[in-house]
C-alpha cells in the first residue's frame, strides 16, 4: 500500500479522545503515512490540549498545527482555520480528512471542497454532548449527513445517531 496523506482535525487533544488521536496519528506516521494533526491553539474553560499529547506527536515527527478555533462555533474563527490549512497543507497531498467532532468536520468539508479530486472527510463521533442547544445539535447532525462516513466509539452512540436520522449505512462502530 502506498503512503497516504492523512489530515486529522480535532477540537483539542485531551482526555481519552486526545490519547486515541495521538496514538492513531503516531501509528500512522510510523507506518510511513504523511500525517498532519491540527488542533485549537487556545483552551476554553475546562477544554484544552494536554501538553503530553502535543509533545508525543512532536517527538514522533507528526506535523502539528494549532490554530483557533476548531472548538468554537464561530464561523469567522472556523474560516481562519480553513485559511491556515490552505496555506500550510497542500490539498493535493491529502488523501483523507479524519475529523474528530462536528466543527472540525465542517472545517474539513470546507477545506476539501476546493480539491480537484474528491477528498473524503470521515468523522469519528467520540460521544454526544448533552449540553447542546437545538441549533448546535441540528448543525452537528447536518455535518454527519455531509461526511463520507461516521465512526462511533460504541454501539450506543451509533444507535443514538441512528435515532437522530443518521443512516446506519454510513456508520461504523
């Protein structure tokens, strides 16, 4: 198999999801793939990057960018990330975008739509926050319908998304 260009987009590298993203990116890089991870730069309340995950990615040689914001639901900040990607990551070097939440997936879809050849955007749904407004939930569900595939970390999350109308045919546990 030839090396793939993999772009991971995440709100933050923290907790179990952050560890999973760091583990995956390091393993992909060690396997010879061209891996880039992009996360938010500035924390927000209890959310932020764990320094040990950032250090692990850097030590492994994974390309890492931090830009605000892949976390905030703020279109101007989200478009700032898209612009950074357009300057820092050549579209023709990316084979797949792996997003780790709805806002990063939206950013990935926006970035990938300028590619000459389609770039699939896959979203891992690490969980479903219970503090979403109805507008936030509607946005997240629209993004889940727009991505090429959805990965869930549990059958319960897959069933929850199915109940929200995300087709089970697009979900992998």
